[in-house]
C-alpha cells in the first residue's frame, strides 16, 4: 500500500458503506470519466486544456495545520486514501491553511510525516498531490470580484453584533443589511480597499448575497472574506484579507478537480452553500462541470479519549502531558511513540465503517486490533517489572561452583521455529516479580511460597525455602533450592509436576531498564461530554515509571523495537529516549483487555 499505486478495481471483501456505494454508482455511471484534468490545480480554462484525468476519482484529506493529527483524523485519512486506492483514484493531501493565526510549519511537517507513517502516499500518476489552500488565494480573490460584479456579493459594514442580530434565527427570518443594496461598482471599490489595507480589521466583511429569509441560516448571506492583518505561514504579509472556510473549501475542492468531497456531519448544513457557490462560479466560466460533491459521515470518537486539536493543545501547552507525542496522547505522534502500529490503526478505521451518525468506539477495539497485529509478529522476551531477588542457596552444591552459569534458551517466537532461539543463562541470583512470592499463599496461589515448587520458565524447578527481610519487615529476597535434573528440555524435566511457572531474569546478565507503564489519560469514558472540564477527570495514575530488568537478548536493540514480554504484554523501545544498553521501554498494551474492566 505504501507505494499507493492506483489500483484499477475495488478490493474484494471490503465491507460496504454508503460512501463506497455512492462512488461505485458514480464509477459505474461514468459520471467522472470524461473530465479533462490540467495536471495541477487550476481554473476551468486550465483543466479544459488538459487530457482526460487518468484518476477515476479524486478525494482529499484536508487538515488545517493548527495542531497534530489525532485518531479521529486517522479515520478520515484511511477513509479517503482507502477509497481512492480502491477505485483507481487519487487522494490529495491538502493543507487547509486559510486561517493565518493558528497555523504553523511545525504542524505541516508533522501532518505529512504522520500520513506517510500511516502508510499512505499522495504521489500518484507521476505527480505529488500535496497542496496548500493558501496557494489558491489569488483565485479566491478573483472569484470574489466575479461574484461582486454579478451582484452576488456585497461589502457589509454592520458591526458583528448587528450582523448577528439581523441574521434572525430558526424561527425568524433575517433582516437585510442597510449595505445590501450597494451597486457592484461600489462593492468592488470597497472590496479593493479592504484588500489594500485601507480599513481596520473587523470593520467590514464581504458577504455572499443569497437570501436573508432562507430557512437554512447558512444561506443568509454568509460572510466570505474578512479583514485580518496577520502573517501567514505560506503567503507572509501579502494579504490582509482572508477567505472564510465555507467559501474557501468548495473552491479548493473544485480547483483540484475533487470528485467526492467527504467531510464530517457538522458540515451538512453548509452543503447548500457549497453547491450554490460552485454553480455560480461555473456559470461564470471560472470553474467547470462536473463539480465536486460534498458527502458527510459521522465522526469517530474513542472512549477515554479527546479528539479535538484545541483541547489536545491545551494538554500540551499546560504541561499535563510531555508533548504532542506523549505516549498517552491520542495523536498519531503519541500513538506511534506508544508503540501502536499503522496497520492496527488502519484496521480500526476500516472496521468502523462510515455511517451517517457520529460513533463512539470502545478503546478496547483499538487494543484488540493492536494485539492481533503484534502477536504473530513480535519476538518474545522475559522482563521483570517489579523486581525482587531470588537466591538459589544450593547452587554451588548442584552445579559444582558458584560461578557456574547454566545456559538456557527459548524460541524467539513460539509459532515460528525458523526465527531461532534466544540465549540466556541461569545463575545463583535471579530477579523475579515481587508478586510471584507470598509468605502466606492465598487460595489458588501456585507460585513461590515456602515449601512450594515452581518452574523457572525455560530453566529448572526450584523449591521455595523462605525469604529475607530488612529491619522494617520488608521482604528483600526470596530463597529457594534448585531441584537437580529438572531443566527444561532435558529428559528429567517432567519428573516433577509443578503448578506454577514464573518468569525471571538472571542478575548476572539482566539489563537494568526504565519501563514506562501507561494507563488511560482520563478516568471517564467521555471526558469532555456535556461541556465537562476534561482537566477535572485527568487520570493521576496515567503514567508510572519503574526500574526493571530485561533479558540480555534486548541489550542493544534499536529504538522502536517491539517485543512481547511474557506474561506482561507488548512493549516498545522508546523512539526518543531509548539508548543501547540504557533501555527505555514503553508498555503498548497488556496481553488481555484491561480497558473494559
Ligand atoms: P479538530 O476539531 O480536532 O480541530 P477538525 O475537524 O477541525 O478537528 P481538520 O484539520 O479540519 O480538523 O480535519 C481534517 C479532516 O479530518 C476533516 O475532513 C475532518 O472532518 C476530519 N476529522 C476530524 N476529526 C475527525 C473524527 N473524529 N472522525 C472523523 N473524521 C475527522
Ligand atoms: Mg477544522
């Protein structure tokens, strides 16, 4: 997929959804077959001069570069790029950067990186389809003058309050602005003054002239240009007027020859204006048919997660997390650092389909997809997360020397013998999990307690003899004796039956490791529901950092290496802080679902 070669046929066995059905229908009807395409975005004349578009459909993912992408965006990315791939089309990555104040190059770079990381590519048919809406400012301006000349737009000097009051509401029609009857030439002169910086920010706006009594409030002469003196990350100080989103977005789609413009439900009421604007510009010859069509689908929400860039930015700015890529963040950067795989995220996105209602997905769905993806792939290893020493007091008697090291091995992956074995060894002192020992065992506890025998996984059977304590009564070590001739893989291994098997790492070769154990960032499944202050439901225990030990096979693995620690779950070496021989490892998720408990 990462080469994003346009496929000529839909992938078989993809569950259908209403968007897929619409595109299937359009492709079958040949709706977009004879479109000329100028090879780059442009107006009607530009496209008319081009050959027939080799892409059967064009879609786009249009993020605003005002923050990092989150898991909700992943849904939209996979939907748009996936449909384009399946129908022999192209998906553009377009930065919707028409709002100068909040946008930044940092975000542009991070968004590109994450779309690629997810496995998608905007290069197709020999062209990079990476676009910036701000590159269309000249056309947008020209289109605005065109509307003015045709009496379809006017400059309004009412105050924002007056405009709001005169817009009316659901039950009351709006009132015409006193400026609504201005002539095209008056409007043109005023609009040019706006452009030339003659007027103050906010003193006037350009509005489309449609219908102040429309039942759809979005058609009551929506504002299409405003004055705002702000330096833009792409166009610098060239402009002091900027188009409104509702005006800019349809034009961006049309210039890029988008066929299906897929957006989330909140834009449904904007669709009549989308169509109105493009039809008017097509009548004027600035754009040409077939025009793009907007379709809306429900947002994806994940339990215990916030998906709003603004709110995520607050978590970062106020230091509630370590940054946009904090492994607890639902940003793609955070999920990557946490260890989630692109394929698991794509699977979750695919499985959640597309519907006409917003959906809430239980976080466990993502975790299950993650475990299903990792289990067949990642190597196994042993780690001790909450270490307690285990002293084997008869080591010298059994093996002849305190310095003896007993070699052990284990498969890299239990289902893939061809991947070989990991080598490690037993010695007289081991690290074991603190909770694998109980002085007084609870009912059903089969691990270490005085008098009980357990198997050290891949090693020998030991019999617990007791423990050592410090002055405060805290247990400082467990003691046990080796039961001779019980090593795994030898003929005597099964001579003694034990109920418990524990994991361990030998002290002489264990690698001390920083382990970062994450839990959900919020304690409530819908942290920001009903306008709740989501900061009030931050989970104080969402991150725990402990010092543990890992087996030597992992001593010098690179950053972003994933592994399953037996009995503990899936882990990844941290992409920022991990160093060879100074491992820093994040827990991705446990072996079982710990979210819906
Ligand atoms: P935010 O409110 O977090 O800023 P946004 O929708 O304003 O989100 P954009 O950068 O404008 O962010 O979004 C780019 C695209 O991603 C849009 O087409 C938007 O509809 C889509 N999108 C954003 N959030 C979700 C979501 N939770 N589920 C599905 N699609 C989403
Ligand atoms: Mg937005």
